[in-house]
């Protein structure tokens, strides 16, 4: 995925990308059927072609259909989106972001989830010390 424009996708472009990350690949008709309140077929095809031009999607030909799929793995796209979120809303502070998430959703955390989060933090610290 184009690193410079991952955060500049329109709402429809994001919907299509999310659908394709879940499905891995799809035709325009499948994409249209899989996104909420879809526009017409031609509009979806136009948006998909824009995403191809922007470098977010690639395609292969299957029979008479074009099969579209993300260029970058979901993990890489997620990494870019999280970095954008951190820089835009949290001054690049992981502490501020985690605090906001805990305040927003903390009551829904189970004890097991809290332990897994604590373990992830400890493991990350160990990696940083051994580097």
C-alpha cells in the first residue's frame, strides 16, 4: 500500500479496502454486495480503479472478471493507520492512546484480557532491553 496516502482514503475507499482485507480478493460485483449501502456498479468500479491507481489494490483476470486484492497485507495497513491515529490524535504518545482506549472501553476488559495486555507490555520491554 502506498505509505503516503493510506490515511487519505475516502469513506467508500476505506469500506472497499476493509471488505477486501476480510475477503482477500473479490470482483466488483462481490465488493458491491459486501459494503454497506453500496452505490451503483459503475461507481464501485470507478472507486476500485482509483484504488488501483493509488497503489492500494492490484488485480488479476479470472475468466471475464477482474479479481481485486489489496497490495499490502492487512498488518502493514493497520500499522500505518495506527501510526496516523497516534500522530493525529495522541501526539505520538502510546500512553495517551492506551489511556483513552481504557477509559472508553476499560469496563469491558476481562481479567484474562488485562493479563494478556500486561504480558504483551512485559515482552516488549524484554525485546527492547535485549536489542
